[in-house]
C-alpha cells in the first residue's frame, strides 16, 4: 500500500515537473539566447563562440542571436569575429546583450563601415540608404548632390550648375536637414525654395553618407521633416606603429570640360592620427543633350547671351549653356588624440569657397530664337539681366569633439562647433547697365544691386548613450548680418535681403530615445524631444527710412518665441528569417528661421516680403514597410507613408491693410519694388492641413553574379484648401534601375534613371516649381503664356572600373549615352548631355 502511494505521488510529481518544464521551456531557451552587438547596438552576425578546449561552439545568426545552452553556467566562453577584438567572458556574467569592440587593424576599414551600416539599415524601422566610400569613388557625379541622385530615392533640383537641392518625399531646402559629423549645417538663412549649400561638402573628404527618410526630429531637431542627410568625414584610427599613407584622385567630365583633383595625406600612430585633404574643381560651360524625345525643338536652347559690354550676342552653339562654369576649392583637416584609455579628442576643420556662380535660370529669362537681319543679331531683346550671379560661397566649420567611454555611459560625446557662412547676390538689369553713367549714376537706381550675407553659428551638442538608451541636448545660436552696397537709398529697408540692423536665431533642445528588443523577432523604439527657439530681426527706423507701407506690418525690432514637442514610435517585427515588417509614427517640425520670416526677395513679377505672424509647421507621419527575402538571390520591398502637414509654411499672396483708420480696411497686394509694381507674396501658415502620401517599391536581386537594384517612387498630395493652389516641391514619379558586376579586378555598373511627366496645373503658384522653365506651348485669350509642364525623361549610363597594382584604379564612364535633352523637376538648367568620364585613383 505504501509502495503504491509512493508510486502514485511520484507519478503526479513527474507530471507536474514535465508540465512546468513545458510551460517554462520558452523562457529557459530565451534565457540561453543572447544578442551580440557592436558599439552602436547593431547586431553582429557570424560571431563564433567556443570554450577553451574548443569542445563546444555556437554561431550568431543574421540578427546577432547566439544560443549558449550547450555551455555550462561557469564556463569561460571565447567570442571571435574577423573584424572585432576577441572577447573572453564567463557565461554567468553575460547579460542580454554582448558588446564587442571593433578591431580596425584586423579588417579593412571600408568593410567594417559597410557591415555596420548594412546591419543598421536591416534592423531600422525607417527607410535608410547608405553610400559607402567605394560608391563615392565609383559614382560618376560632379558634386555631392549627384551622389544622392544616382544612389536613388532622392530627386535633385538645379537652378545653376553650381547647385543641387535634394528633395526627399516632396520636401526640400529647409525641410530637409543636412548634417556633417554630428553638426547641423542648416542655418538661419536656409530658404524654403531651393538650396545649393550641399555642394560645399567635398565628396572626397567623405567616408560615407546616410540618408534617413521621413521625420527624424527627435534625434536631429528642426527641419528634419522630409528626411536627414548625414555625411561623415573620413575615419581615423590608432595603430601600433606609425604609418603614413595618402590618396590622389583625378577625373575629367566632357559635358562641362570639368576637371576635379584631390590629394589627401594621413598619419596614424598609437596616440594620435590626422588627415589633411585639398580639392580643386574647375568646370566649364555645360553642354545639354541634342536628342529631343520630348519633341520641343527650342526648349532650353541658349540662343543669346550678354557680353560684358552689354552687347546681345547670338550663341553659335545654342546647346552650350553660356555662363554656367565655375571653380571650387575645398580644404579638410581632421585629427584625433588619445587623451586616455577611455577618452578621445577630435578636431575637425573644413573650408570651402568658390568662384562667382551665375544664376543661369535668371540670365536666360526672355531669350528668343536667334535671327540675323543685315548681319545684326536679333531676337534677344527680352533678356532682362546683364549680370545675375552668386558671389563666392564660403563655408568654414571648426569643431572639437570630446568622446568618453565610461562607467555610467557606454559613450558620451560633447561637440563644440563654430561655422562661418558667407553668401552674396549680385544683379544688374540690362536696361540699367546700358543707361548707367559711372560718373553720374554711382549709387543711383541704375547701379548694380549687391547683397551680402554673413552667418556665424555657435553650437554645443551633448550626446550620451548607455545600452539602447540615448539622451542629449543641442544648443545653437545664429547671428545674421545682411548688407547691401547698392546705396540706392541708405535707409531703404528693402535694399538688404534680411533686416539691415541684424537678426538672429537661438535654439535649445533636450531629447531622450530608447530602443528595446523584446526578442529577436520584435523591437520597439520611442523618443521625445522638446525644443525652444527664439528669432529676432531689427530694422532701421521706418519713419526715417521712408519705407514702403508694407513694412508697417513690422516693428523696428521683431522678436518671436516658439516651443515644440516632437516624438516617435517605431516598431520592427520579424515573423521569420525572410520577412520584416516595420511601422514608424513620428511627429516632426520646422521652426521659422530668418529666411522664412524676414526675407525680401524678387522673382519674376512677385516680391516675397516679411511676415511676423509666421509660426512653426508640424508634420505627423505614418509609415509602413514590408521586406521579403524570397531567396538568397531576391529581396522584395515596399513601403507606404502618409504625412499630414499642419500649419504648413506656404508662399501665398499677402494682402496689406493700408488704411490708417482702425475700423476700415484698404487691402492691396502690390507694391513698388525695383522700380516696378509687383505682386506681394509672403510665407504664411496654411489654414488647412496638407496631406502628402507616397509609395516606394523595389527589389534587389543577384543573377549570374550580376547585382540588380530597382526602385520606383511615387509622391502625391491633397490640399484641403482648394483656393491655395498646388503644393510646391512634389516631384513626378521617378526611380532607377542599376545592374552591377564585380569580377576579380574589374567592376562594371549600368544605371538607368527615369522620371515621369508633371502636368502644368500641378505646379505651385508661387514659382518655386519653376513652371516657366518648362516648354512654352502658346498663349491664352488674354495673352498669358501657356506652359506644357515637365516632360518625362530617362537616361542610360555605364561605367567600368579596373584595379591594378593593388593600390590604383582607373574608371571610364559614359553618362546619358543617348545624349537626351531634359530638365529635372524644378530646374532652370538643362541637364548634361552625353558625358565621357575618366578618373584615376591611386593610394600611396
């Protein structure tokens, strides 16, 4: 009987034991699974683990997950990877994440960087693209803007050859944030139309470029609505022995007779390292394509140009865009000092300057067909300007970064930076030039208009990271000095582009962001950022200035403060090894800067004027993306996003009340500017929200050793206010097809870029989209010019590269093989025609 009871109790005990084991099995297994990550918490695949006798082993998968169940609790486990330092640790001391340090002496730096970024992209919720240092050398572009355009996903607008304004998801200029080495480049005079500032970033000094699509205001702050373009300069490392090395790069482009040269020298040792780089670029006048599949035989032709003496000259080759050439010089120096085993000090100096850069989109206004009568050139009588150009665009950046690897934070970065940006604009109407008498008219209304802007930017960034928890702050102050040397009326407010008595922008922000991986299948990231900004502008005494009634809208000193809370929620789910589903919900913002609020600017028959009631605009974006690895050789991906832009800053007609009586209104929308009656526009907050939505579809495949990459991007919008007109910056459908092949020392790349058409009735009313740069198709019944809108286009491009002598390579490419004529969306410049590219790269 006793034996029976014992047996029965034992049976029940075993049943309970097995039940609990089954119940707790997932937790037991989970506790045996660890995630191997690098210093930025990106998972590391193919990390091997073994005991000292090498009788037990394990390997991490693509998500960095490694199962250590075969190791005992007190076993010492050795972790190894070709690019990381070997790590020994007792199993009981391993937390959920195992951190491994990079070993830069064991693996090529480029491979390390690409591995880190590929892991980053794979595990991020939002869409990202990454341009490696190898791609920077291989993409046959003229400027950094070209790199973005040819990589795909970003369209680029150009008003002149020395320009390039990236457009991300229908947002451009000061709605796209530019960063360099953790320092924001967007300053107080970044405008809302089109920007050329990205060309001041020398592509030869870059190690890589990361483009984050969609709002990223939690980490980066104001302006990161469409996306963030973060450019990182060449990395420096410490070595056991002192090493000198260098690189030289030369290239030639036939479409502009452009020559680019770069040389950089680096020194690395056990305690300090540095690199110095110098680049020179010289571009001639750009040649457009001669093949016109769009059918408009005269569109974009430069039939006339103005000689320095004011003579109208017929262009012997109308496909040459006279006056587009320019020069650029870039200097870069970076040094790193090992101040202790746990700290580093990095100094970064960048300087860029250029020659004068013609505003080609203004110089060709009013050009007509070239007609000769009795040997005299006719047909260019409607050309408006003798001169219209940007002066040398100068950018200086100096920064000191102190990095600390400590007990309380895995890494702390303190970045103190200073930037000096100088710009100038110079214009002279042809009629004024021809009537100008140097002795009598100096400083009169016939004189040339010269405007000069200088911006000093002081910044302090503090970024702290512990595990997947990030906190930090950003403080900056922009001081803007705007001057004019026209002296037409020393007290006239409209002489300067911005307030003549000075203006400024102060901003401070605090943020926190955390990422939590609940398992190898599911992760959540969320964060908040609080920003306070204050903008001010100072004008001369309006009464003494005799200024236009328009400026009664402003006081002598205008100051506006704003505060904004932004945040995000990101989810990533991996149902299995072949699927990835992610969701991003984020709130971004753009706080008005000096250019938004205080600029005076003319374009065509419109003058943009200040408006002090301007407030921040906000975006709320929802993005869903799906990636499917169909096989080892084929990956499909697609994403859709919806952005609701509230209080959008739009350029619209400004009606001014000129009646001094408070109870009666006398509204007008014109003013006298530059001696002409022009319609007044101003940046204003839209009453109704604007909805922008889009899709990206694509695939990556490998067939017979050929890497194929295809994507298509569709962007559209819906404006609730039907009277506001179309929203600016919305490009037509665009995309790319790329086929690349690497074989031993050879590599080849075929690239097709394409764009759909954009109807004339979808261009904005304020002129930002440059409808007047599209083909003319006639006039309406009252004599207004009718435009066709932007024709569709595509280009075929091919390059081949050969590596020789271990340290040298030569590249030969042909861009726009069919010599097609086209303009990219919003551009005032015809794109390059067929271009032969030759480049030589050598390491020493």
